[in-house]
């Protein structure tokens, strides 16, 4: 199932009822309610961290509990309304499970509740299409690489383009609130972290360029020559800029952060403040007056657990391993979450190709 919005689970529960589901979900969703989550059939895993027990748990759900397994293989919400990278292990996973694969495509979920918009609900109808994608026999016949390609083809979408093509009207006066989280770099003056999304407009506070997010999902330049009229195109340009920085050796992030840690499912602990650095070598986190030090290589994962308005606490960058997750909340440093996720993805691609 594609992962576009917080309401995705509601959609799945509706379309598959009364079929029992074992839902693969982030481990921090179990905090404070692990018994309830397990009784509901949820399977915990850590986003973008190697989890050797996950396939075992899924096989148990399928073979012993006679339950279907609900997977969101993107593992993170879409920032710009398009697909996020898939793990290359999915093909092998399907082969190990050996069960039919059904694909759920949602329409309207992103437009109703996009991640950047601070959980503000829009009046948009939501629907879902269910497709029988692969039989057990087809899974046996195909290679893991071929299965990965089939999944990749399924996870190609553009929610803003879909809105435009189907003439879906989103007329809420807050539709551009916090759009700066996604479109953090001005294409006119090239300044980063000084964009403001408020009401129906996105404004560069450095050069004054203003764009309106129209009712039908287009960007309309108000006082300048338009550079982009499509949010995903602007976001792709930001990705190209980050990739160029990496290739030129100029990419560097250093930000002060509030640090929370998860070491079990009892609680997420606020442990203090620190500094997060991200370079071509990966992440380095230091904090708690020298008591905390963690490093993570750029090749550790193909993407990054990064979120807006995480559990209504704030924008977050999460790194860590199987034992500990570190939730880093940037302090007064502009909109860096999207750029950091882009950089993590591009660094992984470059490093994997290079080595």
C-alpha cells in the first residue's frame, strides 16, 4: 500500500474488513501501548534499520495466524506527493513469504491530509483501488530483481498531477500553511530556510518572491517570473541542488538539536541537547554534555526516518540502530528536515555506485 497520509490505516481497515491484518508499523508507535498494539496484530519494526526478525514475524503471521500482512514498503510519508524510495530487499521478502500480493492504491488521501500541513484536514473525497498483483506461482517464477521492478512500477504516482488531471478542488484557506517544509529553497535568490508558507501563498522572506498554491494544485507566481508551477518539480530541483553539493564536496549540515532516545517500548526519553552533523561520511551526533556520541555511515540506509510535526511535537530527524533510536529535533535552524532526507538518499546512491 502506498503511504501518503495519516489516514492510510483507516483506508486499509475499511477496505479489508473483516479480514484479519497484521500491520507492519514503526516501533515508536508501540510506546506506551505495546500490549494493545500486539493484540491488534501489529508487527513492530524500526524504520530504515536492518531488522532480521521482521520476516520471521511476518511468516508467523501468515503461516500460523492465517492473517494477511499489511506493508507500507515506502516506510515513510511522501513529502511532495510523489513516491519515496523502496528497499531493494522487497523482492527477497516476497519470495520468503510466498503468498499472494495485493496492491492498494489510494487517491485523495494525500490531498485530504498532506504531511506538511500540520494535520489540517481538507474536504477531499478519498478512494482506493485494489489490484491482485502477484500470485505465489508468479513469485516463484520471477527473480527478486524482477519482483523489485514490478513493485517499483506500482509505486509511481504524483498526487498533485492527479489533482490537476481530475480537477479536484482544494479551496481551504490554509492549503499552503507550512509548505516551506517541502519547498525550502528559493529558486530565484537560491536562499535556503527563509521560505514561509502561510494561507494560500509561499513567500521567500529574503528576496520577496511570492507564489500562490491554487485550488487545483498549481503554483502561480504572483510578483515574479515563474520558475515552477508544479510542487514535485520544485522538489526535484532541490534534490538536484543537493546532489550537486555532494558531488562538489560542499554539502554540510550542522544544527543544534533537542535529543530524545528510544531504547525500549516503555517510553521515549528526552535526554538533553546536542549537535547533529551530516556530511558525505554520514551522521555524527554529540550531546548531553559529552555523555552521548553516535555515528552512522552514509551507507547505513537507503533513506532516512524524517518527519514533520512528529506526534505533534515538531519536525524530526531520526537515526540509530537496532538497539537505540535517536530522535533529533532541530532548534531554530530553518527547514532542514527535507534537505537532510534528500541528502541521505543521494549519498547512499552515490556511495553504493562508487563502492
